[in-house]
């Protein structure tokens, strides 16, 4: 009898397949109101993030945010004024061609876009009541002008320059974020361990699973938006 496939094991939610809570103990966000200024009181590493985090103290408490390139402890961060690296403003107040990161998806959600190390987006143009931002993928995305963002580029740009070299190092990097690694190709498995298993039938007609397929059978392309060869 075959063992349960990885999707079934992960779906149970046991500690083996659950992320370490300590890695995600820092919640990234912005103050509710943008006024006054804050002070960077600490820069530190977080296992769950590819960029260093900054702890910023302001008049009503503290909050955590990805550090920008060149940030130092003791630096002043202004809210809602002055176009300078590290300052936090609404998109409508940021001029075109300015580099930004940690962009909110909806006003007040604390920032969800452009948070990985060394990344940045750019204010491309303003059309009516929308701000169009050029993302790192070179695609434009429309945002509410009252969404907030941080001026500058995220710190930690050189993290991919040094090669991993050893599999053990990659193991611990992936483990800290609960990423599935190494990934075994389904057709390399035995026939009892996966629906795509065994060497026979590699050129199957379809990888699209039925919508009502049970766990273990629901593998491959799940509810794809389109099918067929892209022309």
C-alpha cells in the first residue's frame, strides 16, 4: 500500500509541515495615522523575511517595517512629508519616477507589495483617481491614491550574490519559512505514491484535475484559468 502523498500530509497541518511561529513574530505595518516622525531604534534580521527589519518608535508606540538601503539606527523617519529615503507617504503625494517599496494593497492594510530584499517599484503615471505603479516584473498595477508606501529601495540586495554551495544551507533557509524543499518531480515517483507516478505515461493527455477530485487525486493544474498551447 502506498503512502500518503505530500499534499495530503501537508493538509493535515501537523507540526512537521507547519512553519515555526518564532519566524513570523514580527508583524510589518504602518501607523494608523501619518503625522509627525519616528526614530529607528533597532535594525535586526528576521528568519521569515529576506530584508532586515527596522523597529521604529513614534509618539503613539512602535511598529516594524523593512529597512531601506542605507538606513542606520537613530535615523529620523517622517510621516506624510518630504520625499526622502525611508519616509512614509500616500501615493498621491509621491512624484512620478520615485522609487518606493512596501506598498499597501488597500489603504490601511500596512503594506503587502515589494518587501523582499533589494526590491523596489516606481511611480509610473497618474490616471484620474488611480496611481499606476511599475512593478519589478515590468508590469503596471493600479493603486488607490490613498495607499501608503515607503520611499527608497529595500535593503538586502546582495543576498543572492553569494552562492548557496551546500545543500545543508539551503535546507535551513527553506525550513525557516516552511518551504517544501527539495521538490521531487511527480513522474519520478512510484505509481503508488502519486497519480503521475511511474515512468510509463509521461506524455499524458491532461494534467488538469477534476474539480471534485479527492485529496491525493487533486494534483497537477488545479482550476487553470486557461488551457492549450499559448500562441
